[in-house]
């Protein structure tokens, strides 16, 4: 007689989501989208902010983005251990409240320095949405199921890069750039209320980890010494650097290279929709094909597309139509690779999900934002620096993944 195999903890977790599946994915996506909203809604407003606060250098205006990203990266080391100790809900609730306050301060900033400080604080507070949300998902799902949830969440939250620049542009038509920050604060308050009312605590009390230096050091050490955790975090860092370079550069590329400021929002929408559709596609095939086959293949394609785009840029035959098509292809490859990288980096981190997510986020976002700032500051009136950055980042990511997998790429499990 066959005896049924006992369900593993991960299997039981997959069968017990805290909310209905659709609402769970939507709430996770909304929490993640607050970060994209804090970044992308600024893009149409950078010239207005520079004029209002007397910042003449266009490259210096990029610091409105970079300050947010730097705070977003650094604070992740704080939120993760706190979430492992006190639970997901209280930490994320407090952070969302602080995010609302930071945007209110930015709205009334009287100088560029105060604005940058508020942006840094906003990035630090909303970092919890990245760390705690991933830990929350890992509390409930694992493996390919987690990758499916993250892909669906990414698909929904990719509406933010469509909505956010449109929000910024619409506000500028009727009022000051300061109203953009008030709008972000209001949206943050709505998501905070939704999260507080509907999301239960997902961390079992018996799994809470006391705060202590030895335990914290042990969690950090485990995260950076696990081959998959370290390898896929570093690979994701390389790709995030290229993505942040795109975000830093895109306003100047559209305005100064192609002389088509009216196409900033449609171009962003094209790129975002491509990523959304790609993440939906990933959610449909990841259970069957596996994360490694999909992400490794996407990484190779990212190298090819980036090389082609760099060649087109250097040749002088770039047009905004070619840029839009190749950029959309680039971001499709990025989405297939990076959404699966995040899940694979967390594969062995279930017991310390908050701490692991914080370390991984700190590395990928902080280092990625610095690389992105370097790419953005390299803007020279062409798109060549951006796609040189993409090509170098993708090649580096492939080398790191090959080392992490000990050369066994494209395997099904």
C-alpha cells in the first residue's frame, strides 16, 4: 500500500495564502507600485523643479531620482531584521505612514537641499515595501509558485510607470510640481489603509527572530554565503544598475536627443506595457519551464539586443521609433530575467526571509542606484552611454550566474 508523502512546510504554505489570491496579488502590486510612483512621476517635472529651485544643470536635476534610490537601498538593512522580529504588518504600516509624511515635506520644500533630504527620507521609508513585501510573499509561497506570484504582481505594478508620468504631466498642466508630491502622499495613504484593514500578519509568532548582534550577523552571513542568494543578488544588481540608468537618462534622451518631449509618456507606456505583458507570460510558463531556463535564456537575449542597440546608436541611425522598439525588447528580457532572479535568490532563505530580503535589497538597490547614477551622469547627448551600460551589465550578470550555477545554465530545476 502506498503511503502518501507528508506535505512539506513550503507545500502547506502554498495552499494557505492569507487573502484571496487576486486581492493578495493586487495588494502586493500596489505596495510595490508606490516605489515606482515615487520615481517615475518625477520625470516630467524635473525641468519645472530645476527652474523653481534654481538648478541650472540638467544632470544635477537627476539627483531628485538618485537621492530617493540611495535612501531606498540603504534602509533595507533596517526593515528586514525589524520585520523578522516584530512581524510584517507593524513595520510596513509605520513605514507607509512615514512615506506619506516625507512626500508632504517634499511638497513644501523651499530649497533643493530640503527637497533632496525629503526624497532621501521617502526612499528610506518606502524601502519597507520592497523588503517586507517580498518577505510576506515568501511567508506564503516558495519556488516556482513564488515566481508566479511575483510575476503577476510585477505585471499589475507595471501600470505605475504608465500612470506615474501621466500623473506628473497632468498635475503640471493644472498646477505646480508640488502637487505631484501631495498626490503621491494621498495615494500612499489609501494603500496604507487597504493594507492595515485587509492584510493579516503572515509571520508565525514561533518564527520571530529576536534582535541581537549575533543573530543579525548570522542572518547576514547566511544570506551572503548561500551560493544562489549571493549569485542572483549580484546578477540582479547589475541589471538594476542598467534600469536605473535608463530612469535617470530617459527624460533627457526624449527631450534633448529626439526633441520630442510630447512622446515621453507614450514611450514610457510602451516600455511598461511590454514589461507587464512579459511578466504575465512568465507567470504562465514558469511552473512548466522553470525559473532557470527562462531567466538564463532572457539574459542571453538581453546581451544580443543591447549589443544591437549600441551598434545602432554608434552608427548614428537612431530614431525614436527604433529606440522605442529596441528599448521595449530590452525591458522584456530584463523582466523575464530579473523577476525570476528575485525568487531564486530567496529560494533557501525561508527561515530568515525578512533579513535575507533586506540584505539582497540593500546590495541590489544601493549598488544599482550608484551604477545607474554613473550611467545617468555619463549622458553626452546620445543614447550610447545607456546601452553600453546595458551591455556591460548583462555580460557581467551572465558571468555571475554561470559561477553561481557552476556552469550548469538553462537546467530545468
